[in-house]
C-alpha cells in the first residue's frame, strides 16, 4: 500500500495522517521531521516541545479511554532510562514521534494492565499501569531530499493510573522498527 505524499500544511501544524497498512492496522504517518541531524539528539529541545501537550487530553478510539498529559510527561519522555539507552534510528524515531502524540494515542489498541510494584511510583501510580500498542511511520529521504520510503515503528504507550482516577501518559517505550512492512512513497 502506498503512503500519502508529503504535503504542505498551511496552518503551521505538523503534517500527520492516519492510514491503514497492508494488513489493515492503523499507522500514524509523520512527515514533520522536527529533530534532524546525524549527531546526538538534544533531548532538552524535545522536552521543551513536549511541554505544549501538558494539560491536554486525547481519547483512544478502540477503548474510549481518555489519556491526560501531566506535567511529569516531558521529563520522563525525554530523560527516562529507556530514552537514555536509545541509539541511532530508534532515538530519532522517539524524538520525532512527538509531533504525532495525539494521533499515536488515538489509534492505540491492545490495552494491558499491570499493578504498580515500584515504591517510587506509589504516589503517582498507586492504581497501576496500562500499556497500549501503536504504530507510526517516518519518511526516509534520498540524497536529493525526496521521500524514498517510510520506516514503520511499533511503540508501547505507557500510562499511569493515578490516584485521581485518571490515566496519564507517562512514556512511549519499546520503539522497534518493523523490517517486514515499510511503506513505499
């Protein structure tokens, strides 16, 4: 299946669409490559960008769950042990997934519950954790700056079930490139 071509956005918003892959899974296609470069990423810049989401809420279509963005999200997303362990394309994928967070949440599925077993989260995740699955795609450019294909990534959305009864986005983890299903441009 073909991915949509890159289009300009007249509203200044990221160029993001949701499509179906060859097996009918939703994939968020993010053409807004905000964090570029061959060298290491500036995670402080990523953290600053993520602060725009604080206080917002997005609904997962498959479950109807409302996912809130709390003030702890930018720091965790950009500075977690998982983030610090990322290298290469997976690090760039996590940084650039930030533009599509509302859509990545929207298409999530596969809700899974786990009790909180860590003392450090007793105050903010006393009721446990939920994980969801999601997919997003980022363009790969040729030497002339044209989109050659899209790399598709699987991700796990980690949310904490807070004491106030709401669920808050905590991090996006387990980002893995799908080698069997790139989208052609």
